[in-house]
């Protein structure tokens, strides 16, 4: 009997194996018919679960009869394969190939039983993983075994909090480390109207689930118009907004003025609905509270746009920088009231993080830090606590908040920019646990226009969690000429896949114990729990030296394609020395783990 281990990347509650249909005992199969092909396989027995919890574990058993005329051996390249390789649904449950035991010979007419331990993905949905025999380099052959597995929405798992034992990562309510990655886009909450089609949120969630993404930023725009789109004469109207539009009189956009004393409940209902629908797909949401980029004349706090006498342009310069400072108490109280309303709307939901604002400049730092403390203060009087983050100003210049200031502030998580000595593109600084680091292409000039698969894995092996600003359905009006605003670009498609591959691996490893250990690998990119498991990124493939001098026992070797996550078994290696391992492809992820871990 051969035992194959297939690990599925999914968020795992304590409950493991789901329901399964147990057929009544069957009589022995009839004698096999005469073989008609050199390579052929017939299914004798197949048993798989029909329901699983996200990240739950179960065992699939598949007994195949050699119905051909050739003898199956490992040396001849006969394996069980995941149909579709990286594009197939079986790949979401583990490696794409499973070898026969060394020395095994499955002659024509004989049977072999595969036992596959699977872990469900973290995202809910109905999946149909399939497996089939493959004669490597020759053909796929024989009957296809297909399971239909319903991955149910995850039960409440508790809000995220920094993992006490390894604060590079968040942990859920069970104490399990959570790795965040995903594609976000600028119209995933508010509509832009005009020539921009309505955003299809369900299709967006489907895309995220297909790629095993676990995190999005939910964007908020404060103004009703965009300066860039207006300057180019592009029709648009951003909404909804937090306050009711009652008049009397019209605002600068030609619609009724805002009443800043009355909430627009439809706005908060939409906000809650979108967070819940993401939760039901296993996705965490970074809720953006404020935004740097606005059209000042169309902001609700402009004196022409509200009925309440609010005039945020206190110095009369036409710019409303005052809306994100602490200089005027009445403005601060309005912003606090909005933040409180959001927090109270979402407090019972576990999949929430807060982001104070997008790319807000240096003059807003005191305001942002105040709002972090304010949100935390509001939640002290509510049942649940959620992480709060501050993100980069976008680029390193005199008007930007520095990365050092982000690290020194009160936020639980940060998104840095690329600066001197802090190359979060080519060689990300190893996460040291002072803050949880979510690296966003939105703020990184080296990958903003052309994100790369290499950037994903360099981040992963340094304990940094990468996310992608992605023109998913619509271009951002007014910015059509910018490379980052192109739809369906090949580089973006590749990075979407790579983030999913990294997400699946993050759920296979014991992330709670993993730390950046670049000195253990010749490439300098290594995330490891020394003595237990090691993930090494080799951007150029070739020979990789891994320092196992302080490791004992035997370790399994697996090579993973960085874009797709397709895995290839690489035998075993013993600890006790530095080991040189050669990558089977030019850009590779090496996963080495203690044999007893059975990943």
C-alpha cells in the first residue's frame, strides 16, 4: 500500500473531516477485460468527502487497476496526477503529482490503492477536484476520478490580532496564524457612474476565491468627483456617501446638498453587506476610512456642498487639507462621528481590519495616529476589537510619512514604501515582528506599473504579506495612460496566480513558527522553523544550498513553481550538514520539511 499526502490550502477550524457518502458493500469486481492500450487504468474504488470545513482535513482513497499492458513503476514515470495541473481544482488541495513507492511494480491486472490526505481551501464554494494516472512525458491515461466537495462558509473564527508568539503575522480566534494576500481595486465599494460600468462585486469575489486570495482593501472616496476625470471631461459621479443628500439647494455637482447631521443608511448597509459577502468567501477586508486624493470643490465639507455651514477651507486657499488635521475641533468631531458609525456598523464581524487612509501625506500623521487611537477607544466599549493600520504616503519624498514613523506609531499593521535601505521590491527587509507588514504595489514604485512573481516570493520569504492594486473590471477614470491602470495585463494575471500559490503554501506550513532566516539559504530568501521546515526562494533556479547543520533526521524535498504552485516531489535529504539541491526549473520555490510532519 502506498500513502500519498495531498495538502489543501484552506483556513482550518478544529473540525476536520466532513460528511461522506458510504456506499453499501459491493461484490468483488469481475475479471478485468483484455487490455487494449499500453497505458490504461480503471477505477476499482473511490471514496471522498462531500462536505468539508474551510481548511478542514480529510482522506481520499482511490484504488486503480492497471488495465493496460505496461507495468507501472516510479522509475518509468508513472504517477497519479491532479487533472489540470495548476489550473485544475485538485491543485487547490495539494501537489500536482504523486509518485508510486520506490521499487513498486504494478503489473497489468494488479491494483494499487492511493491514500490522499487533503486540506480544503480557505474559501467557500463547490469544488470538483479530479485525479488521473499520468505517464510523465508520454500521456495522461485511464479513468478520471472526480469528487464533488462543498466547502462550507467558515464558522466565526474570532477577529484577527497580532500573534503573540510571532507578531509578524495575525492570528485568528483559534490562535492559528493567518497570511493575508489579494487583489484590490478602486471601485469595489463606491460606484463611479458615467461611462464606468457598475462594479460586479460577486464576480470580483469569484475571482478572489479562484485564486485563493484572503484579503482586500475596500476603497472609500470622499469627494463626489475626481479631479483627474473632471479635468479630462470624463462623465462620472462617485457614490454613495455617508451623509443624506436632502438640500435645500444643490451642491457643486448639481445634486442636493449634504445634511451632515443625517446619515445615509444605504451607504452603511452597502458597507456591511460587502464585508459579510467577503467573509462568506473566507476573505478579510481592510476598510478604508479616509482618502488623500479628492476634488476639494466636491468634498461634502466644502461650504457649497452642505446645508450645515461647514467650511473646511479655513485658510481660504481652495484646498481642503484641513479635513485630515487636528487643527479644527468641529472638523475632527465630524470625522470622528463618521469613524464611530463605521465601527459600530461592523463591530460584530470578524473579518474586518481598518485602514485610516490611502496615501495620506505627512501633514496628516497626527490626525491618522489620533484616529487609530480613536477607533481603538470606540471598540473598548464594544464586544470586539479589530486591527487598525496606517499605510504609506506612496513615495519617499519630503511630503511623505517615513517608514520609521509608520513603525513607531500606534497602528497594528503598516504598508511601507520603497526607500533608501528599505527595498520592499527587490530585497524586502525581513519582518521583525514590530509591526505586521502588508506590502502593497499601490505604494511601491518598483512594482506599481509592472508587478512580478519574483516580488511575491521575495516578500513571502521575508515574512512580508504582498497585496496587488489591480484594474480588475474598470479603469480608474482620468488615469487611462498609466501602466498600472491597464486591464487584464499578463503581469497582473501572473501575480494573481502567484499570490494564490503563496497563500496555499502559507496554509500548509506551520506559519506560527516560521521566521525569516535568510542566512540559512544561499539565495538569502528563506522563511523557516529551523529543524522543522524551510521555504526557500531561488529566483534564478540552479543550485540552492540549505544549511541543515543544526537539523536532525530526514526531510522531504518539494519543488514548487512560483506562479502556479504546481509541486514536484524531490526525494528526501538528511539533516546534519549543508545540503546542495538543484532546482528542476529556472525560477523555483524549495520546500523542505521534516518527514514526520507529513505536509
